[in-house]
C-alpha cells in the first residue's frame, strides 16, 4: 500500500495534475479502502500550494480556465450523487486545491470525463472481476497501473491490448496500451516516446494509415520516433 500511495501521490500532482498520464480514476479494494484514502489524504495535505515561481510550490493554478470550469461542474455533480470530499474541494480563480473525492461511481461526470487537474476520484471494488469491469468501462485507455499481489497480473492481462499498433475496425474500448504492475512511473515511462512504445485505445490514441487504397485505423502502443518519421517521410 505504501508504494501505491507514493506512486499515486507523485503522478497525480505532477504538473498540478495537468498531464495526460496523471491518474484519473482510482479503484481500491474494499478491505483497504478507508485506510488507503486516509493515507493518500495525509500525503495530499502536505502539499505546498501557491506561486509557480516559488521552487517550494507543489501545486499551482491551472493553465486552462476551461479545465477549471469543468472541474467545478464535476465536483458539483459528484456531491449531488453522494460523494465525500475528503480534502480540498476549494477553487480560487484558476487555483484548484488538491481534492480527493471518495465513494465515486460511474454515474459521476468526473469518472467519465478527463479531469486534467489535481482532483482524484476514488471508487471501491470487491473482486478482481469487478475491478476489471470498472476499468474497462471508459472511453479512454492510455495507461493503467496495478498495485497488488496474487491477482495483480490477472487484472493486467485482462486489460492489456496489443504489444504494438493493431488494425481495428473502429475505436476500441476496454483495452489499455500502456500497463505496469507494481512499478513506478519513473521506471515504466523511462525512454518512452523514443525507444519504448506507448499509446492507448479508445480516445487515448490512434493512427490513421493508408493501405491497399483505403484508410485503416490502428490503435495501441507505438514508437513516436518511428511513427513520426514514417509519417513525415
């Protein structure tokens, strides 16, 4: 649990949550749900919030006013649908205070749309099968990270897409292009974009190609250095 909380803390608040690989939806086994949330909240409360020019600052105002308005709408919706705000919830101009939304479910806008800010939605599950079903129920599929023991690999295999770009009939949902098990982003993302393929499914990554006189759609991880050079040649 300590490693999972640490990884979530570092990746969620990097760039104040304004990163495509910042965790969006967090699923926690019900037996450790409250403990996990409390530990995550304790670390979140230690963040320094303020001026981006201050080297001590961890979280600063968001760059996009539209993102702020979306977050406001998402939080109002979540509270109406029974969510608990464990910490944060305050918005001052473009400054969104680090927020943890507990008891989230898939009826909430914040669980179905991108957040792109320092707000986490946490949902509990009671079985590995349920965790997989929840994770698959998304229009995005860039990255999933699993922390756990005996069932972690089974979950990862159930969510995994192709090793490299695959031809698909249409946008494919319920798969993830980039997966890791019990490893931090600093390890799994090393050399990404250049020598390690990354990418996603659904609305998290696609390539249109031309083959046999017609356009085809491809999804999954890709080497940006290779695909970009091919596209520009």
